[in-house]
């Protein structure tokens, strides 16, 4: 299994779901699909993504609440499962995937570009 060490970040190739890279910084798990070659410059962009998530927290909660309306009761609980950075370099866009044990197998994905929410959707 290919691995890359960049500072304190270990990037690992996962050979599932057509293959993808996985890595984490702190509590955030990141994925990179559609590219078997890892662009190390991506690591320098992660603080920006983290800032977007922090800055958009209340708007993210509103999107989650809206998406849960027909599926589950909003309790204020949610977990950031993974951040897909496949389009971060090219489009300055990420996909945030949220879930919670109280939602059963429901997941909510939120697309963020340049620090603004573009769209959200829920599905199981």
C-alpha cells in the first residue's frame, strides 16, 4: 500500500472504491479521488479548508437542519465524517460529508467553494 509522509501528515493510498488517497490533520479526515498521483501542494491548502469549515459552522448547521427535515429530527448533533478535496486545487471546492448515529444510514453532503456553500444534499 503506497504511503507518503509530508511533515506530520501521512497520506495513504486506499485500494477500495476505485482507489483514493486518505490522510488526516487533527480531527479531520480527508480523501482525494480521481488522481493516482498525490499533489503534495494540497497539504498547504488544508488550513484554508479548516478555516472555511469554522467560518461556515452556523450555515452548515442550517443546511444540515434543512436536509434532515424529512428524514430525522434535528437535535443539533452531527459529525464531520470526511472532507473530499479532489477538486480543491482545480476549482477551490471541497465536499463535506456529515453523518450522525441518530440519522441511521443517512448522510449529508455539502459543497463549499471559496468559503461559500454552493449546495447540499441528503441520501442514504
